[in-house]
C-alpha cells in the first residue's frame, strides 16, 4: 500500500512538472511594438468614460484625431479644416432628433457635444473651439449638423 502511494505521489509530481512547463510561455515579439499612440489610447479611454458616465442614455460617440486633415475632407463641408484637430462623431442611434426643429436640434447638439467634450477636457483638448470639430448624424447616417470654430451649424445651411 505504501508503494502505491509513493508511486502515485511520484507520478503526480512528474505530471505537475509538465503542467507548469505547458503553462509557461513567452510574450510574443509583436506584443512589444507600439501599435497606438498615447493620444489614440486617451481618445479610446474618453469614449469609454463617456459611456460609463451615461450608461442608460449615451449616443454612439467616437473620437478620432485627424493629423493631416484627410478624414475631415471626406466628411465635412468644404472650408472646414480638421488638420491637427479631434473629430467628435455623434450618432443619434435612437432617432430622437430627426423630427426636431432647427433650434431644438442645435440645442440638443450643444447638449450632446458638451457631454462628450467633458470627458476630453484637459486630457486631450485644451480648447473646445480650437481643438474640436464635431459632426452630428441621425441613426441612418444622415448628417444633421456640425461644430466648427465655436459655432454650431445645421447641415442644410
């Protein structure tokens, strides 16, 4: 009986050696490379913070830095310069603002942008009027308005 217990303990010890070797691994080389800048990570953290602050009523909000202005030329009307600015994209996924009047839509756009900007203030952007350009979409991806140089504009204007 004692021999069986000794054999079982010996086999268990060998098995545990293999388990620890199998669980040991090396960190892959590609994991050491920088894939995102500090600003990109900060903007992602800002998006997560925005969702955590507004858990029940947040809209689809995204933050993107446009270093060369190419993204802004595809999205915004002519004359809007997005070079070296943070683009805030707000999408009304609940379709609450489609039937609003122009004045109500601009007011709602202001409320939503201020909520989104509050998570950026100080960490990524120092001035809303110079560092931020925003676009406001309906749920079906129709542009409703935009914010540029401290002014809110309706899209059809």
